[in-house]
C-alpha cells in the first residue's frame, strides 16, 4: 500500500487535497481525520503538520509527501523534491532597517531572525557569510525593532508588512519556493509512485491548458494552426461544408482571449473553449 503524507493545516492543506482529489484519490471530508485509507487506489493518507512531512518521508516511514520546498530545505531531512506542483509559491528575502544593509555581505557577524533557520544557514554558508541565526516562530518583523536581531529573513510577497514595520528588503532572494512532491533520497522505484506522479502531472497540465475548437476555411488552416500549434499537434478534420475544416488544439489557458482574437482575424469562426479536467500526455 502506498503511504502519502498530506499537509493537515495551513496554506498547503486545501490545495494539496484538491489536487489529489482531481487526480482521482479519495480525500477526507472531516478535517479531524488524521489517517484515511483509499482502498480503490491501495493508498493510505496521513495528514501531518507541513513542517514534519519531510522528516517522516526522509525516514522512510512514508513513501511520499506534499510539502513546501522551503520546509524541505529547512528540515535537513533525507528527502528530495521529485515533482513541482505549482501552488503555494513564495519568495524568501532578507530585510532590515532602510539603509542599514545593501547586500548579504553586510550580514557578516550580525544577528538574523527567522522562522526558517535551516534555509538561512544553508544560504549564508553557500555565500561565505557568518552570522548568528535566531530562530523565532511566526512573524519576525518586530525582531529588529525590539533589538533581538539586526535583520530578518522571511517570506515576502508585496513587502507591505515589512514597510509597516519600518523595514526594506536587500540582496538577492534566498529561495523561491513552491509545493513539491517529495520522496526519500535513494528510495527504490515504485510503480505506485510513478502512477501518482503521472496523475498529478495530468492535473497540472489540465489546469494550465484548455481545449479550443474552431472552424476555418481550408486555405487559412496553415495560418490558424500556426497560432494554435497545440501541445504536440492539433487535430484537423474536414467538415461536411465544402472547403471548411474543424480544428481542435490545446492552448495555454492564460492566453485564451488573445488567441481567439488572432484566430478571428484569420477567418476562424465557431470558436469554442472547453476546460480540461484531466490529462495524460
């Protein structure tokens, strides 16, 4: 039986369960459930704290898990990412009082507060900077103001929270993170894990693309197909109406309206867009 760790709470929890549901796996209906067996897929799910998932997977007690790249690196566990899942994206930056530091080199022999000491220690070691790392749980923005630290390292989205605390970012990002499927380093090959990865990849593609159907005169097919080349190649079929063809192609969901406009300009008509719920490519 395949044993999978799923985030129990936080920003990773709902998107991870939703993706697994779309991939055809049973998920819990009660958030108090910590263990769930999906007999149809011969799979057992364990709902754990996101910070603990890498430890369980790295120990070999669980086969795979879904967690953040930041949490994986911070844990130091014997596990590695095997598939990027495309949600829970975040960027880690250093921040301090405006003008106090211009680069990471300015952190030499300084105090850095963070909720991710493993991430920060690894980064500073790689760039050759020695600093005292102060571990704090939760928000760290007040650490500088209370003179607990000279700078902080934290997740930064818009920077608004930092500015309210009188801080500004400096240096390059430490890490750009997202949710990943992880597995123990050196784990034996598993057909169930490969199947899980194929299903999740199918969900990722289905979210990124839509199906576009349209009719076009035969003499304009080449121009239209150049606009919609598809994932591999579009399907072109003759219509009962003489001199016309029907085209079906996968196109990026984010570019749908632009592509429809371009197709209309080259003579396409009857343009229809359909969502993709699953795929295997």
